[in-house]
């Protein structure tokens, strides 16, 4: 619907804007500057109301997600495929009644949904007993609403707070026939709570609470038109900016299993259980099960967000028949005619553009006749064309879905206009001749038709009419056409893409990997970046996570198949950055990453400029061409520093920042620069100098030995020193070649493994003393600051102090002292570091440290030096590992592709459903106490029990209730003994064990769990305010004390509540009792009192 140039309308909008602005300034304290950014006011401003030129804006609403469960269809996609094939999902079943009287006709067909007893309670934070007590209609609607939020890109908290929900339910048989007879649920949850979470008027608010929706939450019920009315109200809410996303839907489950129904002559049920709308053989409908919901957005927002648009609602209308009909439950021609006309006027469409109507179409003789008459009367003044608009009714395929029927019809209509396919109307080979359709604009499609749009877009209408007369009519249009862009020729995708999936349980995550793998079988390699962005931006990130880095579809599917036993991510992460030392440099290190990632390229260019300025050479030339020069210490150290620093800055740009850092030799300089001890330019100048000074030192060699430092020292010849301790059982020694050969002979005799390193000097030995002395002077001249991030020292293996960090002596010693890497890593891990990210070329440090801490995750930013070409893929995979172990990643930087949910309609969350069910239990042994009392008193009979006479109706009623009351075997109250009614009253518990035992029993009863840790919090167990009230009430009744509800907040464990009750009982002692006790103690001597106290204390500790 488009509003054009209307002075009245402009005046209304202008006045509305002024009123809103005044209200916000006066009552909410907004400043004029803040008001400019409010969406509603900005939209009004964009209308440019004072401009004389034509102004137009749409009032159209986009359907951006359609979800549901239907007979023989667990998704909308399956439903649509069934409809296109003309499949009727109203199966026969075995009779469920045995004694059938002569002349009775029973229907043995029922379109039902499967497995209503299964539900993912954990996903919605519901305890087992709450899940069992929740109406299956609400359970399934909860799951479908979440899927709708995902597909609408509205599952993040900020979007959910601007999401409204409009929902209705059928009356809950589950409450009446299952829960009302469950003693366990009645005792644990209480009758009031059971009513509250199962009644129709709680549906929307309960859904809003469980889903965290902050927009309007409105429960409604107008019988068959409920869900289409929900759509109408949702559209209005969107168009008045009450919300930015709206969910509208309903659930109707009239039976949970096949159930024969009695066919009443002249009734609305079809005697054979088949629904034949508009057919000459139409003889009634059949009620079925269904759950359906749509997500809606304003059209402009949907286009902006890249949402998948299934259809555009052009306009809708509602009304009521009033009393212009033969009876309350009868339809009305005038009422339906008016609502159709109103909807057409609101939508401002030409009926000749409407090629399909999803009718109410119940298949009853009266209902079909009135609906056709109303359609003809509405359209006859708008067109002279005949038989051009097809009529359909989904009830012919799945039965009458009650409160969910209207939105289910809308879903079908959206599929029709979206795909240009009109399914056949089942069971209508011969339309009712009384309708004379050839002389109307309407016709019946007998087979699947392809509806090609011409210059005008495809439009359809939807009708839903409720018993009682609330009518809804709606016009929907096909999605806006996108530019017809030819796909670019497929080429090899050099960049890897990261696919991230998460779930709340391992089983759900494994299933999601399978679902995505199946989806990818229809995708192209070029789609991977878009799929990656869709997963990153439109899904919530749950504790169980799995990431896949892939360059093509085949690779992605292979790796998705490796998700078999996912682990939960860290609840709290302490991030440790590690930086490698000399020896990791190699030709082409990080160059593919430099070419393919702009963020890394930006930081490496900054470091390269500084390196060039301070005599470190041309970094990119060194990395790409000059391998021999790169081996030299004076070039290797600044090159390692530059690449490691740039990688660390990349991680920081992704939102991953270290809590602590450990550097290996030159790597400690990267840590110091990141922690702000040195500015980058100062650090690079000193690193270049450090490399040159160490290059100028006396040559030597280094040997890696697989032996602990303590044992190794016993075998060291003179002149050989331990330079590095990498692991508890792995050291590096340095010295002259001749001295090292002597050591190798000893090691060989001891069968100890060793290997020479490719180095030119014995770094971190006394041979570096002269270089260290010169270096100290240079460091002293540079401005230094205390580290802003904790650094573990190479020299001590402990945290670097501010005094050390700012001392030239320390940085000189760091050149010649043993690198205590093993101790440093051990200290950092012992202090809680559980995510270790290596920032530097290669993966040497990850290989060294992996496995040192069982619960830690070790991540290498770069591949092994033998695979420099996979530098980009390795870093993206590392980001996926970091996310999988619980870190937050800035996905806007990592996956910057625009969201296109139309192109990438990925599978939704795979719920890990379990069996939650209370069996049906209609108690046939119950009798009518009122009838018995009436029978006794009307015959002047009196009862005598235990010598007491009962003659009045009130007394007899009380006696019968007492006799038939349920015996509580646990506490012995109300037991019948020897024909006498004895009330057994327990004495209050006096000792702590008894009090704790009784409180534990109360908790187990209320929370319905078999065992509870006495230190486990009530709220961690899923407790809520209603259960807290029950616990407080039961505790007070049991112990005769007065625990307040607010006190349970601070005494939220069994142990704490036990202590609180003890305190209450002690403080409740009568003053006279205390005085008497003190009087008895008055005659005791001090030694007697002490002896008595010691005796009591000893008993307490026995």
C-alpha cells in the first residue's frame, strides 16, 4: 500500500511527529540532538512532508520466514512439495472405539503431526518436570519461533528486544486429560502454575519470556481466524514502529494420537474424514494438527537486511459478522463481503492482478456456498473477466488446522506467488455446479499450474473466517524482483572460508553438521564466503562449537563429517599469546596471508616501514627472494619480530586480546611492544641492533638434547652452557663445536636423543656478553613504560616486573641468560591460561607446549614451515579454533560479506529433542460425591463412625472427602488406622541432620529431581519465583518458623537454608524457657559449665 500526495495525511504525520518529539523531550529527557537518530522520527523526516513534490512510501510488510510442522510434513519445504504433488495427508487409522451402536458412523481418519511428546527442553532452559508440564502446542511453537528468528536474522538479543509476538492456541487437552491427574506435577508445580503455563491467554507472554522478546506480546483467539488475525495485528505493530520484527502464528493439536470421531448427521465433520472444498461431493471437514508461524518485517527493512522475502503483504482487513446471520456459529455473506472489500481497498490493488485465492474452504455445504457468494459480490463491481482467478484450500490436503489454519493458508499463498506454481485443489474434479463458477472470476485448478508473471507481479489473497464471525482477508504479492545478474564464471577460490556451527548439546551440533553438509551438496564453491558470513552473522553462538576451514564444497563436507564428539567451549577464557624465537624464519613466511588479507597486510606494512628505516632491510624482498640473507641473525630477528607483531595485531583486530604473554627470546620483544613497554619504532630499532650485535659475536653452535636440565648439568663439559629450557625434558645447549662433540659422545653412550640446530652462534650463553653490554647502553636511552599486559620473563620464568621491564640491564641479560621458556609456560598455565595462541611464523611453540595442560587449547596462527602457501588458511582456521573454544570474534572483520538470506537459506538449529510426556490418565474410578450426599440426605439417612453421627449434608460431605483423600505415605498425615481417623503430627526436628533431611525432601518434591547436592544453588537447578514460594511455604509449615521469600535469595542452597531455619528456630524460643534454662545453670560452677560444654562439643564431632 502506497500513500501518495494527501494534505490530510501529511497534516496527521506532521502533527504526530511534533507530539512524539514533545513527549520525548518532556517526559523522557531526550535532547533534540538524540531525537534525530530515532528510527520513527527519522522515517517521518524522510517523508519530506513540507515538500510540494509527490511523496510516497510503502506500507508493505515482508514475510521473511515461514516455519511449521504439519501432517506428514515436518517443515514448510516438505509441505510445499506435498502440495505441488497434490498429496493428501489425511491418513486412515485403526478404529479406537470398540462398541459401536447400530446406525452410528465413526470417522477413522485424522491428519496429525508426529512426535508431539518430544522437545528440546534444555535449549529453552526448562527443567524436566517443567518440560513435561508444558502444553505440547507451546513446546512446538517455541521451537518453530526460534527457527523463524534465525531465518529472519533476528535471534541476537538486540533484535529480539525489538521483536513482537502475536499468537494463539487451541484449548489444551494435555492439561485436562494428562496433567490434572498427575500427582507428581500437581504437588511439585501446583495447580495454578500448571494452569498458567498451559492456558491460551498465556501463550504469547510465555513465548516472549522464553525467547527474550521485548516487543508487544499478544495472545488472541478468534477460533479458526486466530492466526491470520495475528498476522494482521503484527503488520499493524510493525507499521506503527512498536517493533521491528514480528512473529505471528498459532498451534492447534486436537489429538496426540489417532482417535476415532463420531460423525453427526448434518454436522461439520466429513463422514469419511476427507475434506472436499467447492466440490459437488463436499460433505464436511476434518480437524487436524498443525503448528505454523511467520516472521515479518517492514519491506524496506527486509531489503536492507538481505532477508529472504517469501511474499509481500500489501494490505489486510478484519471485521465481524455482527448478527447478520442465521446463528452464532454460522458464516455471513455480508460480513465476508465487507472484509474482502476493505482489504482490497487498503491494498490498493486491481483484482485482475490477483491470480490466486487461498480460501477458507472448509468443505461444508453452507460454508463453501457463503464464501463463493461473498467473493463474487466483492469482485463483481471490480472486473468483468471470467474464470481467471484460481481458488485453493489447503484444508483439502491437511484438514482444518483450527487456530493455525489462517497462517498455514498464508504460507501456501506465499509459496504460490514466490515460485509461480498453483497446486491442484484436491478432491475437486467436479466443482459444485450450484456455484456456476464459469460465470464468475473464479476457477478450480485441476492440476499443478505454472504461473508466469507478465508486466504485473503475481498477487494472491487469503481468507480466514472464525466461528463467531471474526473475518480476516489479506492480499500478498510476490517478492520484489532482484536484478538479473549473470553468475560470473566459476574460478578456483583461493581464499578459504570458515564455517562455524554451534549448539547447546553435542548431539545437536553433530546433527547440524550433517544438515549443513547436505545443504552444501547443492551449493557451488563460489558460495562458501556467503555461507560463512550467513553462519557468522545470523546465528547465536552456543557452548558446543565446531569450525571448518575449507576452500571448496568437497573439502567442507569432508571436514563437517569429522564432527563426532564435540567438546564444550571454555566458560571463562584466559588468553595467552606466545611468540617464537629465532630459527622459525623461512622463505615466503606469511606472504600468502599478506596477499589475501588486508588487515594483516596493513600491520605488516607498518612494521616493514620501520624495519627499513632502521637498517633491517626490505622485509618483503627478504621473505620472497633472499633465503640465505634471511638466515642471518641481523635480518632474521627483525623479520620474526615484524611478522609476529603483525599477527598479534590481527588477532587484536579480531577481538582476541591477551591476558598474559610469553615470548621465546626475540619473541619477548614482541610481547614488550604489545604491552606498551616500547613504542613500535623504538622496539624495531633495538631489535635491529640486537640482531646485528648478536651476529657480530663469537660464532658457536647449539644442540637440542632430550633430557631435563638437572640431569643434563651433570654431563656438561667446560664451556658448554644450557641456553634454553623448552620443556621439562628438552633443553638446548650452546658452545664451540669441539666442546659439543664431546657432549654428544657422552649422550650417545647414555642413549639420549640429541640433534644439532642450524645456527651460527651459541645464543643465550656467555659468548653473548659483549653484545649484551653494548645493547644495555642503547636500551637505556629509549623511553620505557611499565607493561600494561602481564609478560612472563624469559630470564626468571615468572612475571616481568615494572622495574625489570624498564631496566636496560634486564634486556641485556635477556640476550645472554638461559631462556626459561618451560618454567614461563608452566607458570602461565598454572595461573589459569587455557587458550594459548602462538603468534609467529610456523608452529614450533604449539608443538612444544601442546598437551602440557589437559584443559587448555593450543592454537597456532601459522602452518608448519613446509607449508607457507597455506598461511591464510591456517590463520582463518586458527580463528575458528579460537571461537570454538569460547572466544568472541569480531565477525564483521573476519567475515565481511553482506548477508544474503535469499541466496543462502541455511538449515536452522537442530533441536536435540527428548521424550517429555505425562501419560493420559482419565480416572474412571472417580465418583460423584455430591450425588452420594444427595442420595443419603434425601432418604433421611445418617452415618455413624467411631461413635460420632453425621447427618447434615455438610458433615456427610466432609466425611466422604476425608475417607477418599489420597494417603500421603511419606509423612503419614491423614492415615486411616483401625477404622479411626488419626491425625499424626510430626514433632519439629531438633538436630541439624533431621532439618537438612526434611529440607532436602522439600526441594526434591518441588523441583522433582531425585538427588540434590546440598551446596547446589536453587537457581542453578532451574528454580523460579513460584517454586521458591512453594519451598518457603512448605518449610514454614514443616518447622513452624517464618522464612521470608526474600531470604531464600541469600540462602539458596540446602545447607544455607538449613542454617537459616536453625537460626529461626533458636530465635523463636520462648523467653520464659530461656530464663528457666539460665536459672538451672545458675547453681553450676564454672568448671562444671566448661565440662558440660566440652561434652556437648565432643558429641557434635563424633
